[in-house]
């Protein structure tokens, strides 16, 4: 048991850097992508609600009357 604790304690900075080496995103990129996803979801929900409630929007989207 002491060996496993010792091996965890022996992780150097280079070992820790190698563990996250694949992550090249920044927090700004993550925030931007999150905003894009949320914005697109809101847009889809808005179009869906308008399609179901406003006959003119439904006719524009589908080409048929409600």
C-alpha cells in the first residue's frame, strides 16, 4: 500500500503535463462553443414554437396552411 502512495507522490510536473497534453482548447473557445450551442438550441425552440402557434409562419415553412 505504501508503494502505491509513493508512486502517486512521485508524479513529476512533466508527467502531469503529459496527462493533459491533448487538451488544446482555451476557456474562451469553450465559452464560445457553449454560447453557439445554446444559441442554436434557442433558435430551434423559437422556430418550433412559432411554427406551432402562428399560421403564417407554418405556411411559410411547410408551404401548407395550418
